[in-house]
C-alpha cells in the first residue's frame, strides 16, 4: 500500500482544513487507517483512527470534538476534517495503514501501522 497525504497549509487559529490521504492498491478496505502528527522537536503522536469498514473511530483527547476522521473505500481515501484549529495543532500530519487486529490500547501505537505516507505540513497561526 502506498499512501499520499495532501491538504495541508497555513491557516489562522479557529480556522479549518481538510486533509486527504490517497491509497494505492486493492487492499485499502482491509486496512485500518490513522492520522498521526509530529511537531518540530517532538515525538510523533496519534491523532485519529478509523476501522476498516469505517464503523469505528478513535481520537486523541486533544482533538476530540474538533477533528473528524472518515474514509471512502470506493475511492481508496481517508480524510481528516480539522475544525477550530489551534496553534498547538501545528505539525506534519501523516496517514498510516494497519492490517493488524486492533484493540483500544493499540489504536494509538505507531508501531502497529505498516505503511506510512510522506506527511503534509499544517501550520496554525495565532
């Protein structure tokens, strides 16, 4: 699976952005998908994840109520709608895919994800 993230940019605080991740290959619908982010000088952190069917979604506490993850298996794509952005959301955002069976404790673990996109920069100014 090859992943290509896009949609990043610069936005003012309280603004919105929608990230997209396009996947190649015919196994997309068999993969759980997630977004992680990495701010400059910090470790990569979990943002949100969605199950294979799209029936289950999981969010980091820091983005609950502001971000929404979704997927379109017919289009081989996953999205991250980001609203009410804050300067602390500034980071490079990565999409990732996992084939493993996931549990509540493993969704946020980057080691569970087999494939990673190249990242897209999101900058939120105050």
